[in-house]
């Protein structure tokens, strides 16, 4: 079926049908729904080349990965969410991999010049992320997964990292723990700074001094977490609880506890952040793992949906979502051991 045939079937002009299918804001919602339902029912699919010429959209969304540090279970889940949602919008994902910030900038400039993508998914922001200004200058629409301080209006989705860690720390303090290790993400990343802020806020509310020796910054790799936890357990007095930035980090801490002859949930407690991996279920661990819980796959799907909304004309100033994080208590967090 051609666009002309679909328009004749609906009794509308080809221009109206094209604009309805491509999300132009001047087409009212009733017409948009009517056209979309008819296109689905009759099997109409727009010609990709014609669509690009008519709308300036490439039919692809760009995502730049920063070398080996971006590959892992978190990115896999994030991409699974993105891919599923973009399929419904008939968009593809265009990947690029870089090792340096300069290479990343060059890719964005090339994508803008070639019009290879119609939007960018930006991830892992820093507190003052220069990429927001760059993409705004280049005229590349984007949704940021996370938050940053930027003068330019931009669309973003984030979880409440500060509130999640403040709540988890407060729970451990309620259980009598005063020496709590925080195995945080990489320094400078916004989510890491927010998590440390929540940790500090909870300690300050109980007049417990902040100890820099109890805070570590690391990528989500269990071997690095294992070594960092071992070093913290050698402190005197040692920590009686840990906040692990991811389930992978928690596995490293768990191994350090076993080697030290300590029992999880009795001698040392752990609360980990869980991005809801299907292959690493906190309920099935022994003992089961207490977590702050938020699905990164769901976040990926929502970021993709927001990309589609921007393409349909939604202003970036109205695309700001902050998701709450659940605290799920299980067997790994117990009362502080007696001195």
C-alpha cells in the first residue's frame, strides 16, 4: 500500500496522513490515532528514503559507548530496554565505540553533519557534562539517562540515587551500624556524587563523622570490589556494613567476607543496588540480598519512548523524570554485632 492509497482510504490529504504518521504537533490527536490504526490494520509501511527526505529523520538513534568501561551487564540490560521500545517506533540503533572524549566529540559532529541519526541517547553523565552543550549546538535531539548541571534546556530521565542511598544508610544506622563502607561508582559521575551526598546526609543526621577511608570509587567489577572490601576490612575498627553500588560489586564484597571468615547478615551486613538482572536474582542468593531496586531495562525502554515523544513534537522542557527507588529488605542486612 502506498501513501496515496492510505490517504484515499481515509478521505484525507497525503500531507495530513504523512504528518500524522510522523508525529507533527499540528495534527490533532484524534486524527493521529485514526491514521495510525488504519496504517497498522492495512499494513502500510513508509518508504525509508522518502521518510528521510520528507522529515529529515534518519530512522535511527545513536548511542556512543566509551570502550570497555561501558560494556557489561548494566549496558546489556539498558540496551535490551531501548531496543524493545525502538522496535515499536520502527527505529534502529546505531552504535559507535570510542576510547577518548575527543573521539566522542568527533563522532557527534560527524553524525550531525551526515544526518545518520535523528536523535542521540546520552548516558553516564558527569556533574557538568559538556556533551549537553555540544549536542544542543549541533542541533542533535537527545535524551540524557541521568542528570547534569547545564545551562541548555534538555530532556532527561534519572533515578533518585541520593534518596535511595540516604534511605539505605539510615536503615543500617537504625540497626546500630556506625562504620558503613560505601563502594560507590566512578568519581565524577553524577549518580556517584548523588549517592555519596545521600550517604553523607544520613550520617550527618545522626552526628556520625564522615570517614573518607570508608568510601571507594570503582567500576562495577567484582574483582576490584573484592580487593577494596578486603582493604576496608583490615581497618580498625572495621566496617560492620557495606553499601554496594551494584550486584556485581556485592559479589566481590561477599567473597571478601567469606575469606575473612565473616558471616553475611550476622557479622557484616550488605545492602546492594540492584538493577534487576534476570540472571542475578537477589532473592535467590544465600543469604538473600537486601537491595535498593530499580530496573535499568525499564529505564532504557522509557528513554527510548521519550525519544519518540520528542520526535512527535514534545518540548524538551517537559521531559524530566525522576524515578523513586525501592528499598527491599532481605537477610543480608541485620543488627550490628555487639562490640
